[in-house]
């Protein structure tokens, strides 16, 4: 799969399907192996929902945190080689994981690609992270949250709020709602309304 991939483009970014995600991670792991660098990466968001849970078709990036900066360096090389977006590995999730979350589940499994070990989070944790991000209209967060909630048989506002507080600091939730005009509350209300139509 060298060069340009025949996948859909949007806003100058290539959408990555399950096959592309796996191929990129394999390439990354193989490059690390060539360098003798063994590393671990925790992945989140749409990439996991697509590649592991298969609840969506594509994503623009792989949200992650990692243990070795060689990962970033090799990811940049891969982006140039395959002519894809430089930020196909997205590290922004680190702020939420380290600043706002107070617990993470034990990964449901680990997958080895060359010298790279990938940790896969639970669907419950992914849903909690979608609830905290609470992006309406500008992302796939609502669709992702809906599909995760259905798969977990979660339907009520109480269940969703309880789940959110299982993983996120109460003060972080209050702060985000305060400065973003009750964004989490609005997101949960919209999600519950959609779930009520099942």
C-alpha cells in the first residue's frame, strides 16, 4: 500500500478505514523494530471505534498517548511516504487523559505490531471520553456515543452521567460545563433524546 491511498478525501485530509489504520500501525511498529526501539501506545477515539469495535467506517486520525518519542518521529516519516496528513497520529488526547481523567480501565487487549504494543480501551471508557468531549455538530462524537451507548445498553441520563463520573474528575466536568455553556449537559440531553427513539 505505497504512495497515495484510494480512500475518500475531505478538507484535504484522507479518511482512514480499518485496513489503513492497521497498515499504518504495522508500518510504525516495523520501523521501530528496525531501530531496536520497543514502545507502547494507548489509542482512543474514532480509530478504536472503527478498527476494534467496527461501529464506524473511517476516521481522520488516531488519538493516542505513547511511551517513546521515536513514535512521533517515525509517524512524520510515514506521513510523507504515504502522502497523508502529518497529524495522522493525534496527541491532543493526552491533556484529557492526564489532566481530567482520574481512572482508566485495564485494556481489553493488547496488540503487537512489530516493536509497538497497542493497548485497546473498553467501550465504557470510550463512551465516557466522548461524553466529556461533547462536540455537537462538528464531529462524529454524537454518532459514536450513540452507537457505544446502544452496544452497552445504556439509555438514561442517569446512566450516562454516572458513567462520565466513573472516569472524569467532578471538578473537570463542572469547569468544562461552566466555560462551554453546559456543553456536556446539552450533549447528554441530545444523546438521551436520540436513545429514547430506539
